[in-house]
């Protein structure tokens, strides 16, 4: 059962606040839609994207610690990895067209500004991110995919019209140098991550694909067509 409800404004409510069984209810006027959540690799921090910011939650005490700030549009996606110095590395993508990077050191509180803003930005909002090692891919409503070097903090390569519609999901094929991309038009494409060349494509749905994941044998897609 639901034991706690965490809100976009930083409230922690005992019980399920949506059923009326909670100790107190959510004041809807103070809240915003939560677009994505992600745990850090250690499972000790939860990052929640709502509005133009990302809230940090400490999981041992279930308390908000601070916010990642700097975007001027809603944060639509985020991903979390670790730096060589064992800090959380949070990458965010926003409707403001920008991808931003935040390095979260132990004990950081309050409003935290980005460590780096990736340039040049996309021509429209960012819908999805995928990270593997020092390489980051970003997919956008501008139909393009960008490949970034996280260590050098620079653009490596880009495909302006990777799809004919918004790119809504990205994912890696385990154990292979392959990236999956899926779009609002229902197409799935496979790319070689080394040289960023197309490997193949398939129509997965007739409606937008909202999420994609894979194991070594199968690709799984989630769509607005209810399948």
C-alpha cells in the first residue's frame, strides 16, 4: 500500500493523499505536474522534475534537500549517473530547448545552479535523454538527436531530422553499440552509437511512442494507442 506521498512543492504526507486516507491533503494550487523521476545509482536520492525545477529528496529520512534551478521552461526529462569523484551527475532536458548538467556534492542544499549548459541548444523542447559512460544523447521536438561528450562537455555529432516527428524516447541496446529512438509518429529507429549512422527502422505503432526499453533479445515500447 502507499505509505507516503511526496508532492512537487516539497511536502511529505503520510499515507495516500489521493484517496483521502492521508493525515492531510494536498493543496492543488501549490502543486505542479511531475514530468519525470529518477533515483541516483546508490538509491539514496530521488530527483523529481516539476515545472522549471528538479527537487532533490533524501531517501533515508524522506526529506527535500533542495532544487536544481536554471531552466526557463518545464523540465521534461532527466537522468542520473555518478562522477569519478562519486558525486551525483544529473542531466536535465527542458522545453526551453536546453540540456543542462548538475554535479551534486555531498551536503549541497538550497537552489543549485547548473555546472554546465550544453551548447548549441536544440530548436525545440527536449523530450528524452539517454546516457552511457561519457556519452549523452538528447532527443527533441525539433525531430533531431544530438550526441554529446560529457567529459569534454561539447557536441560530438547531430542528426537534425532523425525522425519525421517529435523524438519522444531513447534507449540503449545492452552490450551493443546501438541506440534506439522512437517518435510521435510511431516509428522506432536503431543507430550505431560509434558513428551515429542508421542501422534500421520499424513501425511500432500508429500513435506516439512514449517510452522504450530493451533487453538482449526484445524491444519494448509503450504508446498512446493503449498498448
